[in-house]
C-alpha cells in the first residue's frame, strides 16, 4: 500500500508540473508587435466561464428614476435622472428638507467626494475616513454606521484621504477602503459579512473608487500610480468575497502589448503604474465592462520606460465574466505630463448619420472628450494621430491622438496669457499640450490637475449633450533624476510645480456628442471640482468650492438657482423619489485639492422643503444626541510634551493633517501646492504665518480652523525645517 501511495503521489506531482509548464508556455508565448489601436475578439469558448455567458441582455439598463442605485446612476454611468418635478419652472421653490452631520473629521487631509446611494428609501454614504453610514433617505436619521478606523500611519496616498462611495447588491453594501481592503456589510444592520485584502497598502496600493456590483460580482481597481505599483482590476464573488479573476493593466514582456515596455534588467513594467481608480461602466448585452487606466510611473520621467507603455492612459474593455481583454484605446502615448484619464467612462446610444451607434465617452485630463464605438473601440467621430514635438532624452512618442472637435479647456500658454495672468518678472519657457521638457522648467497647459479629473461627467438623452467640468490651470514641469524604485515610496521622476499666484479657472461645458463641439460653456474664477447631475427637468447640478450647489439650464447654461452650504460642494449630487416627492442630495464636506472649507454634512432638498435649521447628528456612538464635534471642530492641544523632545513634532502633526495632501511629504510632490523646500517665500517666517492665516490663490485660509499655537507650530516646521532640507 505504501508503494502504491508513493507512486500515486509521484504521478500527481508529474501532472501538476506538466500542467504548470504548459500554462507557463501559454502565458509567456511572445506575440507579434501590435499597432497602437487594438481590438481582441473573443470567441464563444473565451466568453464563457463555468457555463455562464458574459452577455446578459435580460438585464435592463434604465435611467435612474425613483432610486439612485449605482455610483453613476445606472450601469452606463450616465448620471441622468428621469425625475422632472424639480424643473426650470419649479426650481425656485427648492429648499432644504433635512441636513445630517456624519461625524467626520474636518482635517484638511480629508476630502468628501462620495456619491450617495439610495435604495428602498435608505441612503448609504461614505466619508473620507471610509466610515459608511445608512440613513433614512426621507428624514436623514441614522440607521447604522460602520467605522473601520483606517491605520493613521497610512502614508501611501498621493492626494489626501478619500473614497468615492459604496455600491449595493444581494442585500449587501460593498465598500473599498483606503488601506486596500474590500468589505461587504449587511445592508440592514451594517455588520461585516466578509472582508478581503485587495493588496498591501505599504507597497503603495490603496482603493479610492466606489466598487461596481454586477451579476454576482464586485469589481474594484487600485490606486497608487505615484508609488510605482503595477495596476490591476479584480472581480470578487459577491456572496463570499473570494477573487474570481484579475487583469493587470501592465502586461508582462511576453504577453500581448508587452513590447510597449522595455524588457531590461530593471523590469520597470513591474512597477509602471497604470492604476484603475474609477468605477467601471458595464454593458450587459455586450457583456463588457469599461474603465480607464491612470498614469505611468515614474510620472514625469520617460527616459526609463521607452515605448507607448500600455495599458496606461487607456480606455479598456474587458469581458465582464472572465476578465478577458476585448479592446483598448490609448489617449496619451508614453505619458510624461501626468495627463492620464481619471473621469469615469459613460456609455450611451446615439444616432449619427442615420445609424444608431453604441457609444462611449470619456473626458480626459488633456481637455478632450474621447468618443468611441463601445463595440469595437474605434473613434465615433474622429481621432487623428498627429506628429508632436520630440525630445530624445524623454523617449517621446512621435505622434499623439487628437480628437476631432473642441477642447473644453485651453491647451497652450500664449503671450497674452503671460501678460494677463503671470507676474511681470516671468521669464520662463512656455509651451502647449505634448511639449516635452527635461532639466529646464516649461510652463504648460493643461496642468496635471486637468482638464477633467475624477469628478464624473453626465450625459442627457434629451439634449444629447455630454456635461463635463474642468480645470484651466498652469503647471511648470521639469525632470529630475531620481533614485531607483523603492517599494512603497513615491516614484514620480520629478516635482510638480504649480505656477505661484497664477489664476485657476473652472469650466462647465456642454459638448454635443454628435460633433464633439461646445454647445455652451460657463467659466468660473476657481476650478470646477464636484461632478455633474443631469435631470429630465432640463437641469444640471454642479457644486462650487465656495459651498454653493448650483443649477443650470441644461440647454443654455444659464444659472437658474443656487444654495450656499457650510462647506465646499466637491462631490456629485443625486436625486431620488419617495412617496411621490423628488429629493436632491449632496455630501458637502470640502476638498483638500480644491482648497475649500471642510465640513461633514449631507444636505437634502425638495420642493418647499421645511428644514428648521436643526442639524441631525449621526456621530459615532450616538443615537442622535450631540457629542460636540460637528458644528465646531474640537481642537486638541498639539503643542504639549512632544515639543520638548522634538521641537518640530507639533508642527509636523498639524502639517500632516492639513497640508500634506497639497504640498506633499516633507513639502515636495504635492498635487496643488508649491515645493516648500525650494520656496523663497517660505524662508520668511512672517510670510508663512500670514499665508496660513489668510490663504492665497489656491490655498484656503486656516485662521478659523487652527489655533494660534497650531499656526505658529506649523509655520515653524515649514520655515525652519522644510525650507532647509534641500541644502
């Protein structure tokens, strides 16, 4: 018996080894070089898994109406509601009905960006601290809360702490957490049903997007492109939480399109970025999910990664059931400007030249909208590959895609811009989109902030307009040599340099999807940074940094209504119906990168709303009674005993809570603030104190948020420590 047992084990080992060898051969079989535009057709065998077809034509995709059950309103991410009681005639009567304080932190490192979900009369909302709350959508009263208490020392996040929301399905609420966990909560109680680790946050992986629930699976990608990750998107079983499939956004050198990365001893493709930090759209009939991939790594240094660097900076279609590649379209080849797409993909059907087309649109940081046929990935209107300026050191791509039509933000810096916007002593070099740079700064447009950033766009079938909000800002780019990649560390390739005191403008634009031309546009004197809601009432709703929720005529762009809240309106609004009445809600919590006032409240409106000014308190551990930390932030004394051991400890603590997301770790590589290590302005202590108290062009004032002791402590930290680190 022992002999037969040993023989059996040997046979099993042999077949396991043989199967592994065959699998390895299949996975690493070199493929022919491919063109930049690529379609990968899948046959019936590839389209099925465990007997399940990827095509689910019986799953209807209707526009949102009574409920807001998906992050983008529906599976197509259109953010359009068929509700029309709130319209151009009645909008004057729109007033608050209830306001609920969620008990979230007011530190500047937190940004409220979540879209509420409403199903069966219950609203589900997530704070920047990744707390999830369920509330009565009619009254605002808390039903349950889940507070995961993310590790405070988590520092592998480029742009402040946030989440863009949750999703629901099969009686569960699914949330992606900043420390790279995916959790499923009981929809009625908030209790944890299962939890799985998506990746390791200490290696640079985080999750900021709202997951997608579809057909028994939960889909999520990862953030962390600035930390040298290898991007990926995964599908998990909704009931049990185990991984069903994963697809890497950067292929191995031996896979399809792997030749778009150098195959050298550094293996930069292993940490080349391409995160997926937006919620996919899904077409049940075609059986595909659609999403965009983020920046390459290192962001600004192309010398280490010759080639187009697929699938970074791309719109990608995958088989929803199996994760098989279907097609891709790359918006920026070999990106060195951090002009990666981050706006969620929107699907829609439209008649063009007498033919009904299955379309998609995606608004890029480049300032263009890319309209494609979602069946094939081919341009819907027209996209031309055009020659662009070259720089051998950066190994730039010889051409870039130029969509036919209009850009929704300026794409070059002109002499007129210098005279109007920049200081009299400005003598730097200027350029336009795709102008390369090396060791001398060049001031360009659009900035790495956008164009369009994460705030989602909307599509209206009534106007056939694609509504997108954008940022018109200057940025100076240069390339500095960096040390080799280090796991969990920033790997950008240089320093993002906002142009000090240059104005930042925002655009709200309606683009005709049949022509890609501007139908109307509104320009603000600050960046537009909230997302868009479109409704059948001929309205679109957009949030403003100053706290206003603003309604525009969807056809003309005329402003028709606004309401000012107590914090920046930097999240998308939604609408829903209960007992025949239409409600409108938004999470007004401010945003670090927008420089807006922070808060923690959900504001909900309806026609002839009757809010009496009393804020419902949904703070942790309460049943509605006040704990005194929402109307006015409780200030802790950060200047105590720690200052005796480390004179900069108190200032460092204030800096990490309020300044890091914009100015970056140790004052460099932030996304909206200047490099403090190189700042002559910051070398004067009084300058620093004044700027902290009173703010600047893009920096908020902290006089009402920080005590005198905190302001002095952080000013000392910046002036005496950070400005000396470059010496």
